[in-house]
């Protein structure tokens, strides 16, 4: 199994989350939704494995990844759910 492609995508997702959090001091990311088209060339289970491996030892833990499978070839961020950091 070659997870390098999905590892790069997982890393890019986390970079995007960190950039977004800069706009919301005092909040932490609780859940991120990613939409993956069936022809996007991304293995959802491999992406989840890579994402979880990166997140578990990061300041973003625990961050839940929700993958929404779609038709087409899209790959994009659907939504980011935030909660108060001290909640």
C-alpha cells in the first residue's frame, strides 16, 4: 500500500485547519469534513489512517475526520467544526 499521496493530502488538510484556527483565537478544531469524489484518486481509508497518524501526536488532537464520498473527481474541504478551547 502506498500512502504517500494520502499522507500529503492529510498534511495539507491539517495545514488548512491550522490556518483557519488563526482566525478564531480561543477555539479548537473538533471535526473536519472532506469531500472525495470517486474519481479523485484518493483512497478514503488510507487518508483516514494517515490523518489519524499525524493528528494523534499534534496540538490538534483530538480532531475527527469525516469523509463524504461523492461522484465526480472533486477533493475539497466541506466544513470545519470549532468549539471553545477551554470547553
